[in-house]
C-alpha cells in the first residue's frame, strides 16, 4: 500500500510541471505580443527615417546648388580680375564656364565676352555676345556698345541707329 505522501509527490511534480508550462505559455504569449508591438514601432521608426532621409537629400541638393552658385561667382570674379590684367583668353574660359555652369549669370558672362572680343577687334563675335546679353536683360551700355560697333566697325549705320535710339530711350 502506498502511503499518502508517495501519491502526493508525483501529483505535486505534475502540478509544478503544468504550472511551469502555463507560466511558460503565458510568458511566450507576452513575448509574442511585445514582439508585435516592437515590430510596429520599428516600422514607424523606419518610415520616419525614410522621411528624414528625403528631407536631408533636399537640403543637400540645396547646399549643392549653393556651392555651385559660389563656384560660378568665383569664376565670374576671376574673369573680371583676368580682364583687368588683360589676360583675355583665360577670362574667356572663365566666362564660358559661367555660361555652362549657371545660366543665372549669363548676362554678365555674355557682356564680358562681348567686351573681350571687341578688345580682340573681332567685332562680329563682340556684337553676337552683346546681343545675347540683350536677350537676357536690356541694358543701356549694351545698346551703346552695339551702336558703336555697328557704326564704326561693321558698317551697318541703320542697325547702329536702332541701337543708339534704344540707348537714348533708356534711363
């Protein structure tokens, strides 16, 4: 005959095992729930990161544009310095680079190219570049330069007169 303690011991072990399984299963469910919550949070954070990266790309492109603008301005400034030193061929490269890099400053580049070609006595090219500058912006000095070039060097008094009248009409 079994004693009361002998029957109780296996039952107690089974009870402990069942309790442990219940605790383990509850812990497992809890871990699964936490994992799902963490997955959702991770997805949200990844979306926020993607949005931040897009914004940063926009900011970096703005900085790139600003850097490009600075480079163009330094080329423009260098071109002016080269003109003052009468290094016209080097200045031409600077102004053509400005035209290629940033059309925003095309008026100044065209105007200065017109001036340089007038110094070279290549009046056809000078007139061409001065006229290009007028397509961008009307300018009294450009009208005057073109009037002089067409009158004295290109033997076209009618065109010279047209440009001179535009020069007089500008304030």
